[in-house]
C-alpha cells in the first residue's frame, strides 16, 4: 500500500452539551445533543483518516473494535468516509470502545471512556501487512504493548508521524524517548510538549496552542500560524483532524511544513465550523 497507516484506539463517541456542571447526586440538564453525532466514530485514527480521505489520499486505520452492533457502526462509517477497513480487527466482545464527552457549562469537558479490551489487542496479519507496506505511518495513542512491534514492522523508508497524548500508560518515558528519536513529524499541544525528548534537527514539531495559534518548529527555527477563533463547544478531534490534513498535504507532495500546517488548520476549522452550525440549529 502506498498510503498512510494510522495505529491507535478506536472509539464511538457520544458528545453532549450540558447546561451546568456535573455534580454527584444531582441532575444536570443536557441542552444540546448533535443528531449527526450520536454516536460518532472517534479516536485519533478515525479523525485523521476522515481528513486524509477528504484530500483524496489512501488511508487505513489500524485499530480494534468489538463484535457488537455499535462496532458495526464504526466500521460502516469509516468505510463510508472512504477509508480502508482492512486494518480494523474485530475482537469477541459485546461492547465497543466508547466515550461519553460531556461539555460542561464552564467550557470544560468530562470524558468517560470504556477501553473494553484492556491489553488483549494483538496485531493481525492484515495489520502487520498494512504497516509494513505504508509509505506514511502514524502512531497515535493505543495499546502500549504493541508499540515495539509496530515500529519493527515499519518500512524503513516510510515517513513516521507521532501524535502525542498525555497518557502515561501508553506513552511511557521510554516510548516517548524512542519515538522522539525516530519520528519525522510530531504533533502535540502545549501541555504535551514536555513529553517530547531529543529529536533530530530535521524533525518537525507542530504544537497547537489554542487561541495562540500553531507553532511549527524545524531546524532550529519556529514559525507560527494564527487561528480563527471558533466558539464551538464540541472540539473533540480537532487536533487529530489537523494532523490528518497535515499528513495528507505531505502525501500530495507538499514539502513546506508551514504550507502543510495550513492545510491541516483548514481541515480542522472546516470541521469545527460544521459543528458550530449544528450547535446553533
């Protein structure tokens, strides 16, 4: 496969907007529920894949779902978006990995996540083949016990991307150090920047800083992109969509990190504008 393989957790997301704050032994009213996102496929591989397909590039998420009807929804929606599904392994479980995303009145989000499998994931032959044949490979938050095998399967000529997540179980200090040393491009937010260790001079680090824009670091130089403030409450997946747009731009031949970052920003802002329209309807 000449395309992108993305490893990481799958999720079916149930986003809701709350009129107040969650508190024990008290009812909190839901004041918004997006009918187009109940459930919505989630997880970094899915968000990145959707952004990549919108730029007409080949992408296959490598992830794990259950054998239940909700997992059928995940696979169906991924296929409908134009992504490959051969990297989605079906494990025997009547539950799908699921997240309830409660956006509270003060702007914070309470995330309740059911990972389901708790370390039972293995790489299938299909998944190994996709990783080995990919011209571009992205590692996102996923089963920590599989990271060494994923790196061992990687084609040595493939470009390697790392989407950082402040998850100490997945990205231990040892894994962070290894990925920092070998990744061609690293995506993080301001709070995750400290997880990145020593990198080569040519490594591109893209740090999202909320309303302060995006920092693009490479070869000792830092450039910044300004962002348009969009008051969407539901921002889940914006960073992953940015990463997908960036990688897709490189897959189409863009070799300027700032131009690729602008492509990623355009993809993320398009997604947020669509959500904002639905929130207002």
